[in-house]
C-alpha cells in the first residue's frame, strides 16, 4: 500500500500534465440583444455535422466553431434568419437542420416514428392474440402413454 499510493499520485500528475488544453470558447459581441437572441436561436436549430447529436451552440468541434462564426458574420451583415438557414442548407443539405422540412427526400425521416409504433402495436397484437388461443391438446392415447412412462419412473 505504501508503494501504490505514491505511484498512483505520480500517474495522476503525469496525466494532468499530458491532458490537452481546454477548448477555446469564442465570444461574439452583439450590440443589439435581439441580434444576440437570433444568434442563440439559430445556433440551437443547426446540427453539428461532426457530432450529429448536438447543435452547433453546444458542440466544441472545429466545424461547429466555423458555423457559429459564419452565423455571426451573416447576422452582422444583415441577413434574416431564412437567408442564414438557406445559406447553411445550400452548403450542407437538410441534415444541418434539427427539424428538416417535410418533403419527398425526408418523408421516411418524418414517417419512421409512426411506422415503428404501428408495427410494434401490430406485433404486440399478434403475440397477445396467439397467447389467448387455446393450445392444441394431444390425443387421449398419447396422453395415456406419457402418463404410463412417467409412472414407471
């Protein structure tokens, strides 16, 4: 125990030194609080293409930082929200949106949850229907021979 504790402390200190530096957080200066609110809303609506399960507001990926910077740049330039979203979807497709529009390309994406529930409900119904049906009985002659075999043991 006396040798393990110093070794563990040394290992922890080496890991702390070797840890990568913390990610930089960019800070954008907005003179108008409405513009800042639009920035927050837009960055929460756009998906990080690297992480795929985070929006660009929460992601630390370099691409997400670039996208946040571009959103800021377009807001300062005077673009409205629709123009910024169009800019992003023109370059990255509908996948960049957390709520993609309802169109032929995204039909399966929108209908998949309902189809999954319907198929699951149908499967549950079939299982319950089969469980309620009486099981087929063996003929009396076979039951008698089984009982005889069990009685012999």
